[in-house]
């Protein structure tokens, strides 16, 4: 069975979702550790304000895939270089974090690992964009706010703080970090997939970051803002598979999970997760709100990415993405295993 056939079999549920109108468009990419790859795509990059067919060259708003492809990789690279310690407090890089309460502020005790593994007390999200549109002022707000405490949850605030730390350490915006071809912070250099018809900004977002907080923070914070083509995401995935992106020690950090199935940045496979039930236990993955996802099965030497524009033209519709992701994943793995058994 060819890699193209594996991709086609995995893509069938996504194609059905496009044909039924549940999502405008979708692309599935599959890559092996040796570099063999295939891509399938169908549907529309945009249906409003004008219709535009999806191509392999279109750039997707990767949303929270930014957390793992960009921010996590940057943090682990800085740790490998000895410029940060994962178990050191964020104040090593951000000494002015809660600077008016240096003794009692719990935020000053948070470590890089706490934020990477989403084990802080910080809330999942905060509508920062409703407080203004000055990135510097909003950044100061994030650093000086006394955040309400709660149980550990998946939190954008964790990664906004990590993004600020990276900028302080490197002296440059996250967008200055070198990325492989097919990945960059917006606006992308080629045709872009549309996301939502945003009531706040009064237009369909296309080539501009969908996430409101990311937009207000200047477009390239730690939690969102990255754009990518399907091949750009696959190139990243292959560099994870073949070990060329990170050192063995830092790859271990990306693959070793806590009791909540969280690694440094990623989520590790567990029953009922978005990456399906057929993957090996040594699989990590992540999703993005706009309808994106990436999974890497190290035991099989296999990675796949499903990119959709499920929020176009609105997030307030049942796209079926929570069912589609594991269904596609299971079909990809089943087809891959069938090839391997021949």
C-alpha cells in the first residue's frame, strides 16, 4: 500500500464532512520518518465574502499548534542551550512579573515547566482584547494582574507568559525565531485560508490571526499566531520524528507525560483523546481552535496533520471536528499498519 493510499483512506471522513457542508475545506498530510509523504485536500479555502477553492499551497491559521510548533520548541531549545532551566521560575526571564508583590505573589513562583505542562493555577483564557488594543499595555496587564486561582487547566495565559519570557531572553519578537519553510507568523506570504467572520473586527479573517487575544497582542504571542501550509507542518513533524529538531534530552521532555497526560507543551496519547485509539502509547499531539491538529507516533515513525477551517464563517456551528479528528487518525494508523504487515 502506498503512502498516497494511506492518506486517501484517512482522508475519507474529512472528505465526507466537506461534501456534507459541515466544514468548508480540509487537508490531510501524512509523513513517515524516512520522509515519504502524501497530501489530500478538498473543498473551499473560503466561502465568504467570495468563494475560493482550497489548494495545497494555502496557508492555515494554525491557532494553538503555535504552542507546540513554535513556543515549546523555542523554550526547549533555550533550555538545551542553558539559557533557562525548566524548573526555574519565570522571574529568571521576567523579573518584573508581579513586581509590586515580590514576596507574596504566587505568579512569581511559577516555573517554565509549570506553564509548559499546564499545571499552573492560571485560568484557561481571559478576554484581554476587551481591555484595549495596545500590545505593550496588554503585555504589562498580563504581567501585573493578580490572576484568580483555580485547578490546573489548559491555559492560554501559560503560553502568553512563555512567549514574553522568550522575547526577554532573546531580545527579539517570537516572529524573529527561524522557522522552516511553510511556517511563519502572519501575514502569510501566499494564499490564506479564511477563518471567522469576526463580529469584533467586522470582517472575515483571512491572513490575519483569528484568535482575538493574539491579534490584540500584536499577532505573535506565545499561544497563537502561527500560519502554516500542510507541507510546512509535515516538515516540522518529520524533524521531530528523525530527531533533528531537538536533542534527545529535550525530546524526552516533549514525550514524557505527567498524570494528566501533559508533556512539556504536548499532550500524550490516552483513551478517548483527539488522536484516536489506534495510535501507540508513544504518541504526542495537539489541536488548534480553528480546526487544526498534529499527531506524532514515534513507535510507528509516523505523523499526520489534519487542517480544516471549521470556524469559517462562524465558530457557532457544529462542525463535528471532535469526532472527525479521532476518526481520521484511526483510519490513517489502520492503513499504515496494513502496509507494514504486507
